[in-house]
């Protein structure tokens, strides 16, 4: 526990289907400046905004949304939802933004800052009654805005001080806000100390007038991204255009998007117009500024530049669109391999990355035994079935080892249904038998979780259930069942670090054990 004014008083771990969040109070006790506030935070879902609203915030908090380590960039952002300093649009301008930032490898922290008191259980209706008179609303918000700025500054201090805990770079902490949250973003930047300054900011449809008196554009480099719509009902476009000019004149890196339509408060909402993708432009800008570089690139990624990796991703997406089963992968190799020589016993290993990686890890095992590897990384059973004739049957092997299914469970190409996966196995078995190819059914490898799909739950139980189904198929068709699972599993029914560094893809030590088991199974099948 950190002994400071902006300390962690308590942490409450929550969970959802894909994200786990840590909620942290910003102050150890009553928030300074509002010690006499006696009301309690509440939520409204039945309102004219038709979205979840938080109001009467008296105890400021941040909620942490952290990206998977394999995506992490070390960049962090504080998110300030809008709501005219009376409410907080916590989903469209908060949590949904955090999820997008997580997808880009950015650690996100949704800020609940102090707002003016609401006196009814319909804070939106109450607020809308005040929106017609900006002068009156400004006067009501005037004592609250400094408290909100204090909350934002305290949050940035806390995030920076806990950079190691959150695995972020203390020099890559930004802030994004919407409407009043954008006003707050500007105010927190204008009033920032060395500890509380954001390194970059993104005010989205900001009300700039509320912080004009404290305007103090930083002298040190502070890139800014501005976005809003020309038809903003509150008329914010001209002032935001001036904001762009002011930051440009100050020599700051600045990018601005003024959309023709979108209105005020578009956030992450979908209206079937260009504002629906404003956040993609923001992602492009973040990349331009150097905030999306991976903190922990894997060995393969380390070989290439960021531009090359992006090109590969685009090429792969286009290839998947045109050739879902990746029939082109081994087309040339299959044409060159020819039929087995007299007296040769060819064996084809078909499957996913476990098979493809095996050939790369120990090519001699395949070459010296006349084994042919036909695995494709990421593939599921329907993809393997679609290429079964060209990648197995046409090579005229005496034996095929089918090892597929782990990516079915990972839902790489859609929802997982065990009976569907087993039906694909049946089709491959029947095609092989019709062509006098002996079939070995390999168990799915142990896995405790998927590093690329952490939201998939109960992975070991799903693997064991699928393996039982595969085993029953082997019995039904009188085939050899190759059990990798039992000798390789650890106490979690997964793979240990020695067997698979990432818990899924085998090390050479693991492959050596698999090689012995595979050769025994092949000998048994040939008898």
C-alpha cells in the first residue's frame, strides 16, 4: 500500500467475459475539497440518452483495463467520459474506449471524477433542463471543474508512480476525454505539474471556454489529437478549430478531424457515418507518434520492422479472404514431391502450428524417415478437411497422422462445437480409408489457456472432452489412437514451460517426446 495522498486505499477485482479490472480510489478518505459531500454515486440506465450513466460521484476512482502482455506497448491512457460535469457516459465514452485501446496494446484507466450533484434519479432529464443556458450551467460547474482537474491530475500521478506495477512506460502516459471529459483533459494539461502532466492528449468535442482562463499550452512536446463534428449541436466546432490553430502556433504536433456529420457525443456509438470510425484515425495517429510499438515482440516479430509486420498482416487477411483453407500453402511443394519411391513408406502429418512448427524445429526427423509435414499455423478442422485431398491423399502416403482441434477450441474460425469438430474428423477418416491410407488419430495437445484468446475458459476440460471423442472415433473405425496428452500434461492439464514456453507450442524437448510416441504409433498402424 502506497503511503500518499493519492494512494491505493483498496483494490476490488471485478471480472467480465474478456476483461478484468482493478478499481482504485484516488484518495485515502474524503476527497480534498468536497469533504462535506454526503451523497453517493449512482447509475441510470433508463434515460433519454439510452446508455448507462454514472452520477453523483463523490469518491473519485480509476478502473484499470490492461492489455494482454503479447500486445502490450507500454503506453497508457487515462479516459475521462463526458456529461457536462453532471454525469459520466461510462460505456460509450469510457469502457468501450478502454477495450479499443487494449486491442492496440494500451493500458487504459477509466476515470470517475467528481461531478455536480443531481437531485433526482433521472440525472439526464435534470441536466437537459439546464442545457439551454450555458451561462447558468457554467456558473454551476465552476466550483466542480477544479475538483475534477485535481482528480485527473491525481490519477495521472498515481499511474505514473505505479508504472512498474502496470508494466507501462512513465513517459508514455496520455489522456483522452469526451465533451466535459475533453474539457477536463485540457484543464489537467494546462494545470499540470511535472508529475501530473500527460505526455499526449486527445480532447474529443471539447468545451474549450470552461478552461480558457487557465490556458497554458505546454512548452515541452505534447502531441494533441482533436476530433468533433461540424454539426455539433452545442456549436463547439469553431472553438475547437481555434484550439488547433493555437497548438499549431505553439509548435506542438497537432492533428484534427472535423466530420461533416455526427453531432455531439458520438463516442463509440454507431450511426453508419464516418464518425463511426473516428477511433481508427486515432489509432493511426497513435502509431504515427510511436505509441503502438510492442513492448515484448516475439522472436519472429523481432526479425521485421513495424511496416513489414503490418504488410504481412494485410497480405494474410487478403489471402484468407481469397483462400480460406490456404490451399496455396503447399501447392508448389506438393507438385514437386512426386510419388513415393519403390519400397518407401511415406507418412503425412497434417494439422496446425504444432505440426508446422515441428518440421521447422526438427527437419531431420521428417527427412530421414520419409515423413511429410503438412501443418498450417492457426488452422481449424474444417480448413484441414478442405485441403485434405491435395495435402494428404494426392501425396499417396501409407499413413496419415491427423492432429487438429486445438484451434477449434480456441474459436479461431468461429464458435466451438465438439460434434462439428468430430464430424470433420469423420470426413477425413472416411476419405483416407477410401484411398487405402491408414489413419492415426492424435490427441489434442494439453493446454491450460490460450495466450492469444485468454477469454476462452475451461480449456483443459474442453481438450480432455475432445480427446475422449477422438479416442471413441479411433475405436469406432478401428484406428490407432496416438496419445500425446497423457505423457505431456502437467498438474494443470496443460504444458509446462519446459514443454511449451507459451503453454501451447512445443519446445524441441517436447517434440523429442512426441517423436518417440509418433514412431511407435506408425509402427503399430503399419502392422
